């Protein structure tokens, strides 16, 4: 999951192709070796995710929000807030401040890795129930999105002058929850 993100980041930074090719070869070799003789277990979770997208989203938002709250509804709200803020900051930087985005690219990749891991975990574990997203084994990976979002917010706080009041209000409400 990390290889496509790293390669996309290198292309975004306009790294020379001759420097990217060894990374692509390494990524392909690692992926092939990982999946060599791989047999997929039950596809039940994938069917649930495709047939019940609301349940899948529920799982994802719990996955991302559970490191901030152990309450079900509050964790969902935190998960939604984290994903929306992370994606919004990334799009804003891409459109208006590309140089700053280049500096923050490692944190963008880190956040996208967390989102991708949550999506893959949801596809693989949804048949165990939505509350599986509360499992402590996912806290480390889901916290990467929180860390990325906080770093990006603090780094871009000077750029978001017109949103400072809104950010402050949301921060106070989140602390109160």
C-alpha cells in the first residue's frame, strides 16, 4: 500500500525518472514476492462492503475516530472530522500553496497510507462486525491520520486566517465531546 503512494509522491515532486525506476522495480518485486502462493480467504467482507456501503463507511469512521474516543457516536464524528479536514487541507494546499504541499508531502503520504489501510482493513474485517474497528490493534495505524492532520493544521495555520474562527470553534467542540 505504501509503494504506490511513495511513487506518486516522487512523480508529484518531479523527481527524475531514472531515480524512480529502481523504486518501481523494488516495489513490483516486493509485491510479487508477497503475493506468491497467496490464497484469498473468505470474500464475505468484500460482499458486505459492496452491498452495504453505509456499514462500510460506519466501519471506516469508527476506525479513524476510535483513537480519540471510546464512545461509539463520538468516535464516528471524530472519524468524519479527521477525514474531511485532512482531505480539505490537502486539496487547499494543492490548489493554492503547492510549495507548502511539497514540504508537507511526507505527512500527506502518511495520512493517505492510514486512509488506505483503514479501507483495506474494512474490506477484510467487516464480516466480523462494525465494532471490530474499535480493536486496539488498529490504533497505531489510525493514529497516523490524526498525526498527519495535526501537523498539517499547525503548519498551515497562518494560511488559514479566514478559517481561524471556525477551526477554533470546532477544536473547542471536539475537546468538549
